[in-house]
């Protein structure tokens, strides 16, 4: 075998020191730590693909609005638990402009990022009906959301959607919903980590079953409008961001400022609750929370108890980003489409050297190029591939940690630098030579 760019003993020692027993189950933080320490010990730059963190500057229109708000003294004032009224109005406009769905401003509630939005949504959904005590994940998905349920002591079930696309999704979902214990279904669209995008047919199936079985859909739109196969960034005109909201009234949309606007550090997003669900009275919630409807339980009980509101100045930032996007003054897609361009170049390199894309299609269409994609290598398990790539100065996480049953890795494009394409080409050429198929 040809020598690897990083000496194997360096990586092996670090893995041992960190107590990682099975590299297939290594967390993002553990993989990151091994890569950072191996880079320091070897002096060889790592191509870091494990962290799903925005790698672009924050949207200037948001920064300027937040600075103005701070200069005007907003930091000394508690935010309204329901949210800054103008942000709620602009969030309602944003949903109409880019999803073509009508939600009144009262149902658009600011949260400390979609992480907090999901946490509060899980709390509310899991308490709405005592007979429904389980959340269903359409996986692969964001591992921390399962940790949130573990913290709350709420049960969950999962299945890997890989073999259940299109019409097959209906029977699979119904097999869970028919049991009568599912309070909510959660998925991301586009999907972290696979970057699959549900079709309108699949969203219709999810929506129809949500109505039939009275189950709430938590649609995580962290990667809003980032299916770069089409331009979803033109306000109030098609094509729109696909959403289950067109097919049921039982939905909560989690819209994050982190990726579409590169505003991750300020922990800002909105949860948009359908008008019907916002005003719905669940007997079990009413008994526990003084007769309040679902939406007010979410805001005045769950969010109030968690953080007493959302960063006041960050609400002004998101408000202005939404407004500028709706008014056609700011095209957020132009800022973030570089992720798709990076994915295209990276895929070409991996495919040229015997790798394959694991989640490779949305039914009859090739997968989009975007923030993430998935790779596998013939004859290697996820853990073997992830560890072997560490010797070549490439770090990524295994799909098994995301609820996938496929052998492979998640690749994130956010931190790729221009000079690293040549590095990856050289290193993967050696990898393919050392592991011929």
C-alpha cells in the first residue's frame, strides 16, 4: 500500500485516547476532535466535512438591522413572549411568499433557533393527548432531536425512508399511525443528512395520513429553499418551497435563520403553527394549562418556561431578512448557492475514485447538490470507511448516527476551501489505489 497522508498510528492513538470503541458510532464532536488533534500532530491539513455549520458570512441586511436595534437600546427590554409583532407579520408574509401558505401572524412564534423550536414542539405535542405518547422520525435525521426526546423522557420510533419512497411511504407510515400512539411525525426537507427532498406526492401522503390519524407534522425547514435544482427564491411566484402545509392543517413549520441566512450564532428562528392547530383545544392540554389552546400552550407555557422569549435584537435581524426577501430586495439563494456548487465538485471527485452516492435519487430525479450528500465505498462498512478516510486527512460522520440503515458517511460542504479540491483529488487517488475494487 502507498503511504497515507496521515500516519495511521497518529489517528489510532487519538481514537484510543478518546475511548471511541466503535468508529461507526462516533459523534460529530468526537470526529471533530480526532481530526483537529491529528492535524496538529501531523502538520497535515484536514478536509473537514463532519460539522454542519454555515461556512458563509451572516446576511448583512440582518446584521445591520440587529446593530440598529441594539444602538436604540433594545437589549434592555424583555421581548414579548409571543414575539416582536413586526417579525410575526413578516414571518407570515415569508411563508406566503415562499411556500404559498396562509398563516396568521399570531401563529408565527420566534424561537431560539429551530433547536429550541423542536424542543418546545415536542413538549407540546407529547402532552396534547395522553393516548399518544410517541414521536415518529422519518429518518435519516438530526441526531440531537432524538436526544431532546431522551432528555424529556418521551418515547420515539424511527424508520429509514431509503426503501419507502413514493407510494411505498403510505403503507409504511400507516403501519405506525394505525397503532394510535403517534403524537407527531418529524422530518427535514431538504433532508439532513441525505439531502433527499420529498416530492409533492410524498408530502400529500404524509398530510393525508396526518389528518386521518389526527397526528401533528413537525416539518423541519432548516435548509429552506436549498433544493438548488430549481429557483425557489422568487417571492410570491412559483416554484415554491414544497411543504406538507398544502395537504393538512395539522402542522408546525420550523424555519431557521441558521442556514438560509447564515445567522446560526444568534440562535433565531420561527415556528409557524397552522391557524387551525394554533386555536385547537386539546382536553389534556386544557386540563393541565388552564384551558389554553395549543398555540398559547406552546408560547406562554413551553417557551416561557424555557427561555422567557427569544433574543430581542436577533428578532429585529430576522424580521428585516424576511422583509427584504419578501420585497425582492434580498435574494438569500444567491448567498448560499455556493453549497450546491461545492457539492457538485466534491461528488465528481469521489465518484471518479470508486465511491458512490448512497442516497442518490428522489424517485426519478438525481439527488440535488446542496449542503450535504452521502458517500459509500464498495466493501466497506460505515465505521471502516470513516476511520480509513481519517488516515487520508478527510473527516466525516457515519450515517448510522443519523438513524440510517445504510452503510456510508454524511459529507458537509460548508467548510470546503477552494484549494482543497486538489488535495481531495490527490488523496482519493491514493485511497482508490490502496483499496482497489
